[in-house]
C-alpha cells in the first residue's frame, strides 16, 4: 500500500462544469486542501460537487463567493473520497477562477 501526495489544478475558463479530480482505481483519495483563486479583479462564485461511483451528485459548495483578487481555502477538514469518485467545479464566469486540490492518494493494492 503506497501513499502519494499529489495535486489537481484547473483554470476554469468557462462557466461549464469542469472535472478537477477523479480518484484512481484501487485508491482512496483524501483531499487535504481546496484553494480557489480569483485573478481578474472581479468577485465571482464557484460551485463544487462530488459525484460518486453510482453517478449521484452531492453539493460540497453551492455558489460559494470568492472575492476579487483573493485566494480562499474552502476546506476546514479533509474529505475522504472512494475509488472513481469525481470532484467537479463550475465557475459563474469563465476566465476568473483557478482551483487547486491537494490530495493524499492511498493505493489499496
């Protein structure tokens, strides 16, 4: 069983849903941090969802406000994800927000 620290990052260039991170096969993912940065000088909002292996969607943050030219840490506690679960982000406006997840991946093999 190997532990690997990694990150997943996206520039949210559209206001469509964007896959940020998918837990690999035979792995548990522990999200330690979710940073969202606004770089256009305009406040915006982000919606973050978790989709499980059965395609059920759970809102983690619904239209969370991000201040202009600010970086916001969204997590107060880690989130544990199972194999094949997916984190998706949707910005209200394209080309304003960046998102970075810090993840500990624990391979179960």
